[in-house]
C-alpha cells in the first residue's frame, strides 16, 4: 500500500445519515477559529484524539475523535445538554512526522444538533466518511462531485475504506482511507467506461 501516494484531503464526517452531497444546517453550524490544544491517547487499545477548540462565535468546545469508530463527540456532553456532534468537516494531513495523530487532523466546521429519536442509529463505517476535496501533487486540487462507489475491506489488523470519487471535472479517482494509520492514498484514476454499474 505504501507505493501509492499519500494525499492531502478534506473529509466530511456524518454520524447518522449518508448524504449524497455534504450539506449544512446553518442553525447548528460552528466554525472553528483555532485549535487551542490537541493530543491523542490510547485507551484500552482504542486511539482517541482530543481537541480543545475556540469557535468563531467565541465558544470553547472540547471534541473527541474515536479512531476506531470514526465518530466525533463532545468530551463534556453536559456542556451542551441534549445536543451532540452530527456532522464535521476536517482537514486530514498527509504529513506523518507530527507530534501525535491529533496533529494530522484539523477540525474546520461542525454541527452540534439536538438529540432526536429519529436519529439514534449510527451508520455503517463506510458511510461515516465522505471525501470532500483533495490535492494531488503540490497544487492540483479536486472537488468531489459525488461518490460513485464505496466499499469496506478488512485487512488483517485494520480496515481500508475505498471510494471512487467523481470530481467536478468529470474525472474518477479511487482513493482509500487506511484506518489505523490515518492515511489517505490515491490508488488510481479510473476510466468512466469501467463503471459498469452506472
């Protein structure tokens, strides 16, 4: 897998529903102004990254990212009674030589929405991530128009989440997320004629 290049990517996380296109509900959105502190802990074999962020609305929020479940949550849920993290946009960096796993993740925007009975079932692992925008090489950004196909591959001690993403230029790229390493890699560009399910 290491022969495939690492990519810089913006990822949209959705906890309760797979969205064909990432959308935001303005009444719940919080924009991150800055990350005040961050660190990663191994808790019973599960890595969790902790972020203390200040929003552009001058609120202080403590966020937790569970690396195994790929879910974001509030570290102190009593601070926001009856609310929870639903959607998150984060920048996942390709640079591996950083202080901790938390330093490879930059939360940018998230929703804190009410807990409702209609949204209590968390979606399958593959449906919790949506590649949103990525960079190939140094200066070639691609905006994802839609996810054409996706599937989960169990790979011994980790999982690989595969996505074929169509960009706004009508190009198709097979990208994969390697869960235990927090790596996003480009496997190949796919010719549209090979997408038999279209």
